[in-house]
């Protein structure tokens, strides 16, 4: 096999990123995301681009936060791995966005297998598969059950305490990874840091309480760099089993539309069957799926 050439692009060579076929048909979706030219890399063999990756971060970030575009030609898993290993940035996370129902299509399944094999060789292991949702007005607003009282809370320590309780018993793969690494305290703090990272107002954060004032959970109506989203839904363990997560999701949807949202993005782990059912009930269709991978350290 001929020598592989791996290069980081710049403004003058950014067009080379588009010289590779896109069997997952996600190029248009990715092009709606702003990428810095110099955070994109390609691997070329015999004049043909056989692997490419784009690292993403906000305009104000000095280092990329994650990899969210990674394509590898069939049989070129080692090239994809080399592209990742030799990069100057090694964020913890990689996201592979995929068409909904991709497992039912042999060609799509093979393309995903090629990417995940290359990612493994490049130091990233699959963490979880997720459903990605997008609510739009024609779906109709979910009815508010009216069982809970919602309100803001200016004290971060109150949210942190509730996050500790929520993550003490959780199905969320990212939280479980953080707990395995540094305990519930790390999982709660990482979640709070994400809330602060989002460019939506801190005043939007809400706590749900019973009419008697007992905290039931948290919902975070938010905006990420792509637009309105359900930032977080969580119910404390002692109040689970009553479907309160739907109440929080319905309130979050109403809150965001009340602040001008014309669509709302959301996501949940595929293994979190109760939350997936709540999204379906609230009128959130699955529009994509995602394989999330995490860097293997040590």
C-alpha cells in the first residue's frame, strides 16, 4: 500500500475536505455547523482522500471541545486512526451523527463499522448510542399535567445538591462514566459546568416542586450554539415512578416556545427507555441517532 499523507488544512486548502464521498449523507447537516479550517484534517493516499475529521469548538474557544465529523473509506481504518493519533488536539469526546434507523441498512451499518473501528484504533471507545430529537410547532405543544410548581433558583449550590441526588441513581452513560472516574460529585459538577457553558440565560434554570414545596427535579431550557434545546431533565430518586419527567419536559417545551423557539433539539441515551417514551409522548420525533465515543486514557 502506498504511503499515506496526513495534513491539517488551512483557509487556502479547506476545499480539499469536500473531496471525499459521504455515504452517510450528512455533509449538508455538517456544513450548517461552523468549523475552523485549521481544525480540519485529511488523510490522502494516491491522490484520493481516504479519511477526514473536523474538530469543533465555539468561536471563543482556543482548543476544540470534541470531534463531530469523522469519515473513513472502506478498508482505510488504519488511515483514520493515524489521522486521529497524529492530530495536535485530543479532546475526550467524539460524536458520530447517523441517520435514524441506520442499523437496518447494510451499507450504512458497514460505513459506521468502518468509522468506529478506526476510532477504536485511534484511541476512542464507544460510550453510548443516543436518540436525537427535534420538536417543531406542527407537532403541537404537550399538555402540562399541572402537578408541579416551577420556579427559578439563583443559588448554584441548590442545583448542585439536586444533581448529586439525581446522579446517585442514573441511567445516563456520561454520568456513569464520571461517577466511575471521580464519584457522584464529579458527575454533578460536570453537569453544572455544562449548564454554565450554554449561551442561554442563567435565569432560565428551573426547579420543579410539589405544591407543598418539596423538590422533585430540574429542567434546563437552554440554547446551545445551534439553537434552542432541552438542556437537562432530571428527577430525584424518591420521586421517580410517577412520570414526573414528562411534566418537566412539557414545561421545558412551553418555556422555550414562550421565548421564541421555532424548533427544540433534544437527546437521550437509547437505553433510557422511560425518557425516550416521554419524548415520544411530548411530540418529539427521532430525527437522527448518534454514537458517542470517549477517549481512552493511559
